[in-house]
C-alpha cells in the first residue's frame, strides 16, 4: 500500500527533526521533506506533491496563517497545524481551522522534545485522518477575529418548554460544524450543551470566539452552572461534561475522570446523561468526527425518546462518528450540515405549537 507522504513545515530544526523521526517510524507514512519556512515549503509542495503537510503556526518571513490562507486558495490540501499551548496559540489555531486546516496538535511551551515524543501517537493519528479527510473549501476569508454572520438573522422560535436541551457531539472538523449550527440558532432557542474533542487551553478561546458570533450566549461550562435557554455550554478540554437535575433546574456537571473511548471530554458521557436525565426533551446532534465516541449513548438517547439529527457524509470532514451513530440506529434524520439548524428550528417550532395548543 502506498505510504502517506508528509512535508513538515517548522522554523525549529529540533521540531523538524523530531516530527520527521516520528513520521518515518510509522509503517504507513514517510516524511518526504522538511521546510524551515513557508517559502521553502511552497517549492517543496510543488516539487514533492505531498498528501499532508504539518504546519507551524508561528514562523518568520510569513506566518503559518498567511501561508495557510494562500495554500487553501491556490492548492487546497490536508493540513495539520502544530501550535503552542498559549492563549494566542489557541486563537490563531481556531483561525487556521476556519481557513480549512483539518486538525491541530498542541505542542508544549517547554520540554518540546519530550512533549512531542509523548504526542507521537496523537500526531500520527491526525496525519492519517487528514490524509483521508474531505477538504472543506473555506468561504472568502473574514478578517482575523471575525467570521461570517448568518445570511439572515435567525428568527425567534416562540414559547417553548424550558425542559428542552440540545446536545451536540463533534470531533475532527467539528469546531466549524458546531459554529455553523450555533450562528443559525435564535436567541430564544433552548439550552445547548456541547462536547467537542479539544485539548485543555483551547475551549475557552473557542467559546469566546463563538460568543462574539452567535445570538445565543456561549461559554465554557463550569461545574454547577444552571443550564439556561438561550445559552450554549462547551465542555472544557480535559474534563467530562454531563447534565444533572437539581430540583426544577438542569445543572452542568464538569468532572475529571478517566478518558472514555480515549477521549476527555467524551461525547459518550454527555449523551448518556441526556438519555438518563432529559429523555424525550432532548434533541441530539452528531457532527463530523473520527471514531465512534457517543454512538452507543446516542442510541440510548433515541430509546429514551430524544429526536436525533446526524450530519451526512458529503458535508463531514470525517464521517466516523456520524457513520457509527447511524449504524447504531441512533439517527432520526441524516442531513447536510447547512440543513441541521433549520431542521432543529422547525422541530422546536412544531413542539412550541403543540405546547401552546395544550394551554
């Protein structure tokens, strides 16, 4: 079988050497070139035609974001970003995902050599996923810190039971897919609870970014938060998020614990709590992502009476989690990403109408 051919782009000779070594140790991939800056990388990509590139965020002469923007316009290809675990690193990485990067690896600020060796499994996994991923052609790039607003503001849903909660699970490609859903939800929609596979240090920036774009308020979930309509809560990286009942209220439970399905946060943990605590008042969304995290629990949600929408293959960056949810019999409907928010609103309006008829 042909090996996945990778070009490494990083201004650090140490990092280039380590990434080359990590990649070349894999039987199914090889590092065909390593470039110290985007100008050298551009020539290498032309000459070597790699399947995937790893790209450092911060580099001299031209930073990784500028290079990524040009690359995605002129020669779209799978890119895995290598970024530092800093607040600025997180913001820039999210920008890279908006521009079409498939995924990212967060390298430590200190102890880079040992840190990268510990991340070897993660790095090679992400290169494999990127090699098979559907490339998403980004829209015209918005200014840094901005993102496209929905074409028309989402209209109100109407009187709804505060018992309703929307649950979202996503992984690779999910930062943009979740954004696409949330920016198209109106301010009066039910509470939204989200588990997106992300490492610690990135979810706070992600929540802040979404909060500036959406009608709903978006924040990283904190343990004990009341879960309120018109708000979205994102599982903090490195912690599991679930929903519990406290008297008449739903509250967020943010807890440490062992990884579930190799993930922390895990969609399985969130969706199991939806089945157990929210039952028929839950609406479940499974968006793009690698693996099977959350598929079994999403079936439990459906068995408990929830209504579940799953993203279709054509619009996914990676169809793993949605495919597994469909195979588990968890999906009520399978839809392109752009139709998920409108379908949710339609479903909620019809239940709001039914509630009004009972009054």
